[in-house]
C-alpha cells in the first residue's frame, strides 16, 4: 500500500515508534526487527545492582505489540540498502520499506581502554550499560565482595547514554555497602570535570555517604585530578588512570560510546560517531527515507535518555505518518525528565525540560523544567515515588 515502515531495533525508541505509528494510522504496515526476545530496561537497572529490585521487574517482551498488529521479527539487521530501500537481516530476510526508522541504541569504543574487550565485559569486568546478564553479573560480584573491599567505577566521557546514570549507580552501590559492608570504599574515575545534577549528587553523597570527610565511602577523581582511564589489567582487576593505578575487588568500566554499530554499517553516522538528523522529522541528513531516533541520533540539547528516545519516537512517528499520507506535519514538542535515587526510599532527585522546534532546531523552552530544589525530606521521598511511577508509565507506553 506504499505505507511500509521497517523499524531497526525494538528498544525504547523503536517500540514507541511502532506503537504510535499504529495509533496514528492503523493502515501503516509496521515491522520491528530486534535480535533480543527479552528487553531489560536500563532505567531502574541500577536498583537491581543495588539490590532493591528484582531483574524480572525490568523485563519486557513484544507480545503486546504483536497483538496490536505490529510484525515482530527476531533477527539481527546486517545492512540497510538506502537506495533500494531494503533492510537486510542475518537470517537472510530482505524487508522492503517506504520509510525506515533506526533506533539501535549505543555501541562502545572498545579501542579506548586497553585490555577492555566485549569478552572481558561479559565475564569479568561488566559495563552493565545495556541491562541484562551484565546487570546480574555486577550485582553478584557486589554480593560476593568482602566487607572492606574496593569498588572501582570508571565513568565515560560525553556524550553518552544517560548522563546521571553512572552517579546514580555509585549512589545505589554506596547504599548497599553502607547497609551490608560498611568498611568498603568506592573509587570513581572520571574523564570529565563535572557531571549531570552535580550539585545535587554532591550534596546527597555528603548527606548519606560521608562525602568530603576523611571517612567518605566515595572518592571521586575527575579529569583535572587524573581520572581519565587508559588501560585495565584484567587478571589483577587494576585500572590505569592518569593519576595512577587503582586495584578493585569489583570493577565496573562504562566505556566511551558511539551510535549502534548498524548505524555505521548503513552509513548513517558522521565524524562525531553519531547520526545527524533533521530535527523536525528525525530523517537522516545523509540518507533519505531513513529516520534515526534515540541514543544514536544527534538531538542535543536533548540528552541520550529513555524518556528522550520515547518522546523523539512519537514526533518521528507523526512525521512518518504525515509523509506517508501526504499530510501536514504537526508542530512538534518534546519532554524529558531524568530521575535518580541517591538513597533508596528516601532521597530522589530529578532534572526536567520541555523542548520546542525553532529555527530548524530542537531548543529548550525557557522557564520550563529545572532541577529538584533545596533539601526537603518529604519532597525527596516523593521524588522516589515519582521515579517509580514514571517507570510504570513509560514502560506501559512503550511495551504495553
Ligand atoms: P535501546 O533502548 O538500547 O534500544 C536499542 C535496541 O536495538 C536494543 O533492543 C537492541 O537489541 C536493538 N538492536 C541494536 N542493533 C540491532 C540490529 N543490528 N538488529 C536488530 N536489533 C538491534 N533513561 C531515562 O530516561 N531515565 C532513566 O532513569 C535512565 N536510567 C538509565 C540507567 C542506566 C544504568 C542506563 C545504562 C541507561 C539509563 N537510561 C535512562 C537511558 C536509556 O536506557 C536509553 O537512553 C534508551 O534505552 C535509549 O533508547 P534507544 O531506543 O536509543 O536504545
């Protein structure tokens, strides 16, 4: 019918785009190609690592999407023929499209840290930056660690998936250790000077984990103090940073990131390692009829977050439905909130923003959004509840 859409990747961006395309025009033929039958959300995976949540609670499948008439193909996309408008899979399928939406998430710059390989991450030093087996591995290592052990967390350079994520993880690990192994320490090695929600995290770490005192559970070493990591010795779990060598009992390296590998294969990336797009339609500025949403796209000032991917996917679905039907595209707007729980049940924080389209670009709406205010115990407890209700809502919207 001239309305075939093939979606590459059934994560937050891809699954949302599929659902909203069907909602906007049920006659569009929507196919998702995804290699995992089981999707584990990265959001709330830090609570699994901290021991406050079961991994099953972040597990989602594609049955509900299939029941709505979305075709789900479990396969790996190996190439996209932009000229011929065909998506090719490892299983030998050729899926013709009128419009293609690509949302493959992130891939890792494995060459950046000597000794750190996909095999090492899967077995010994997890990155756990894609939720699933590595989330469980990191949790198990923390459980098995002795009291008085050291956890080394290596943070990535900008831009990366989930700007507050590494620091939320450090908070969750600190909460677990404080309760169960209070003699333990966490060393964070960071190639940046500062990070998202910096003041709020620092304040929270002081309140809960003795940050800034001689007895702090957390030591944070930034780029100015030699926090940039270049290598790891896997056998001794020793990380080499500019400031020297750091040996951990548990080591979590979150490597530098780039667009999902299929975006490179399909020629959708530029020198930045991410995919440039038209900010109104999310159509690639390199290849016509292919749209890119989520972490892989260059959509700054929006962050690389799940909420942003979900919001972008809705705008992209509206654009694709309009383009397929020859109707006028709505004036888009976007939203994002990133919650972080610093102390379970007690201390949540957030950063929020609304965006609009102006002068050919996504821009922040002045006066919208903002950060959690000064410490108020009641408000902070409520932020934890908001974080969990956000999780219920976004997952129902994406997979439900
Ligand atoms: P993904 O959700 O990763 O989806 C990509 C999908 O594509 C995957 O399912 C993958 O299997 C599939 N895929 C890739 N290549 C292929 C291929 N060649 N063939 C077939 N399938 C393919 N965001 C928030 O908004 N709030 C939070 O609180 C939050 N917390 C986070 C905490 C952590 C620890 C982490 C790591 C991330 C967090 N995020 C959070 C970020 C969020 O998870 C991502 O931004 C979001 O998942 C991006 O969606 P996406 O569609 O771009 O990628």
